[in-house]
């Protein structure tokens, strides 16, 4: 606490940081909870012959947030893997990622650093079809798959190319603080025949049933997990952020309680000091009224502690003249001025002529 009873700069900064973190974590928790509630309330529809009739009965021939499960099937041509034979898909992502070690001047340690230096994604139109052969002819066209918050791609190829370094390169890398480790080449694909769970807006557009990103701001999913597993994962995520919110909220309340408690103690101390000063002044005035003028003059110059010896000390830094040297020596450590309770830095003798 500062002299005026206000929180110190460190306490105020700690309280502000804790409050900001609590608000941030609470915001994330509320967003995740809204997503989980929306996912739980999504309408589950079957990819069968009744799907078209369901959409015809829906307002605007649209189900705003629907869950549908099917198997990936290419509409026209398929994408072939560049590294794996007979591997066909509808989404292909090629990534080149640089791996290196970077010297941290603060911790004096080498830290791993990864950076994507090139990435290309190829797509081709595809449908979701029933897994059962008996429901042939019913398809759902998947629109804008790259806009999905979760797009399950399978890694079909991965290779690490270590960097070749000469002795001169090694010396230069130590001087620059960067040591390249190599390049990692990765190919990911959404393969034909993959079982996929789609969550989004389901709409009947003329004769085509389309699954597309929802318009209410809810996330768009194209996941290899079944719907129950996807929902369970979101609920677990919500519980995690809820626990974080409670922990940070409790920490903020604890910091605020400590600050308010110290302010209350400071207020009580000042109130007690004012009460003691008032009582002392009243007692001094009462004694002065009972004594004659000479006695009053003597009492005015008397030590405020023993009321018998003459004041002979000047307390610094407050400047009060209120005690004799014997009573000053008897004050408990750390010595404080009996008038204002400030610490006594040094004492100057007072000589009366």
C-alpha cells in the first residue's frame, strides 16, 4: 500500500492483468459453450430417400444447422497423390515446412522453430453418398470444404529432408543464432471412400441437395469422427474452459480481497490514530484548565509521553517536537513519532535558551 492507502502500482497492475485474463477466458468459454449448444441442437438427418421430402417441408427448403453422415465420392475427376500410387482423393494439401533451431538470448537455450514456407491446396467437387448400397441415387453436394472449421485430412506422405552443412556453415549459424535442421514435406488428402460427418446448412437448390457453411455464425464441420464423438469432444472443451474461467475468476477475487483488506486495515489504523490524538488533546486541554498559567506553560513544553520532562528532541523527517530524550530511547523498534506515527529517520537535540 502507498502512503495514502491506495494500492501500489504493482498491485493495481496485477489486478488489471488478472481481470483481463478472466474476461478473455470467460469470453472463450461462452463462445465454446454457444458452439456446443448449437451442435447439440443441430438436426440430425439421414442420407436416404426421405431427405428430399424433409427439405421440401422445411421453411425455405433449408435446414439451418443439420448433421448428415455419408461417404466421400468424387463428382467428376479425382486428385491423385504425387507420392503414393493408387491414392485418390477430392482434397489435396501439399506443405513444405522449415525446421530450425533459434538461439534464445534470454534463456540462453536453443529452441525449435517451425515455419511453413509453401502450402498449396487442390480441391475437386465431391458428394456425400450413403454408406449403404440400398440407398443409391441420394447425394449431397459439399460446398466450400476449405471454409470448414474442421476438415479431416489424412497424411498420406511425409518425409524429412535434413539440411547438409559444411564446417563454415556451422560456424556461421552459431554466429547468426539460427541452425537449420531441414525441410519437411507433407501431403494430406481427403480420400475417396472416407466416412465423413458434415455439420452445416442443408439446402435444396433446384434438384441438388447442398451442404454449405451456415449463416448464423456457427462452425462448419467436415469431420472423420462420428457425430457423438464430435459432440463429446466439444463438451470436453467447454468443461476445460469453464474450469479455467473459475480458476482465473477465483484468483481475481482473491487479489481484490487482499487489496480491500489492506485498505480496510489502513483505514482502521488512521481512525485509531485520530482517536488517540483527539483523546490526547482533550486530556491536555483539561489539565491546562486545571492548572495556573505557569503550570500550563510548563505542561505545554512537557514531553507528550511522560508529561514530566521537557521536550528535547526534534524528530525527522516529520519535524515534530514532542518527546524527551529518555522517552525517545524507550520507544519500541521501529521507532515512530507518537504524534503522526511516521518512521523516525533521525533525531536532532533541542536546546532551550
